[in-house]
C-alpha cells in the first residue's frame, strides 16, 4: 500500500528554509519538530503492519501529531 507522505517537508514545502533555520535557532521549534517526526514514523510503521496497536491508540497518536503540526505551522507563520 502506498501511504501519503506526512513528513514536514511534504506538509510545508514553502517553509523548508525557515524550518531548517528554526530547528537550529529555536529550541521549542526543534523539540516540536522532533516530536512530530517521531510520531509520524511511529504511525507509518503501524499503518504498514509493523507492530500492533489498538485503533483508539492509533487515533490518539494521529491527533497528537496533528496538534503538534498545528503548533509548528503557527510558529512558521509568526516567527
């Protein structure tokens, strides 16, 4: 199965340079970026059938990823 790309490079292609700069200069942004990346990889593994997780737990993980993505986007727009 071909999964959609949810990494931040694909989510925010217009902000590539700004993401790179903020990862190096803003600890909060770097932390959020790392959290998003970790959650995204975890979700992708479960969706590919590696490991087991309940539907509810997977949905919670996806909601957390979305919340972090929203915070990242707000930072990209304002900083």
